[in-house]
């Protein structure tokens, strides 16, 4: 499985970029997908999760209300719509595939994921 994240770049505070994560090599319609981020000098942290069928979504408290995760299974793609970005949202954003089909267990843990994208950098600055 290969994951290609895109949509990052330089964004002004308050901006609303939309990240995409396109998968190839396997249909992901049976797997939950997550977004994580790693800010400079910090550990990677959970941002959002969407279940295999899109029926359940979960968010980190730090982004709740400002971020929306969605997916298009026919396109094998997951999205992260981010709104009202702040400088502290500056990070490399990674998408990942949950390793267990139709599971929503431990979605906040990196250990629940077995495939990761290369990351896309979002820099929030004026």
C-alpha cells in the first residue's frame, strides 16, 4: 500500500486548506484511516480518524470544531478539511491506514496503523 498526501503549503492564519491522501495498491474501503501530525521538535500526535465506512469520526481536542475528516472509498482517498488554522497547527501531516479491517480500536495510537504516507507540510504564518 502506498499513501500519497498532498495539499500542504504556506497558509495564513485563519486559512482553510484541504489535505488529501490517495492510496494505491489496495482498496481501503474496509479500513479506518487516520491523520496525525508532527510539529517541529515535538512527537507525532493524533489529529483525526474516520471509520471504514465513514460512519464514525473522532478528533483530537486540539482541532475539534476546526477540522473535518472525510473519505471517498471509490477514489480510495481520505481528506482533512482544516479551518481557522493557527500558527500552532504548523506541522507535517501524515495519513495512515488502520491495520485491522473494520476496526475503530485504539485509533489514537500510532501502533494501530501499519501504512503511512510521506507527510505533507502545513505552515501557518502571515
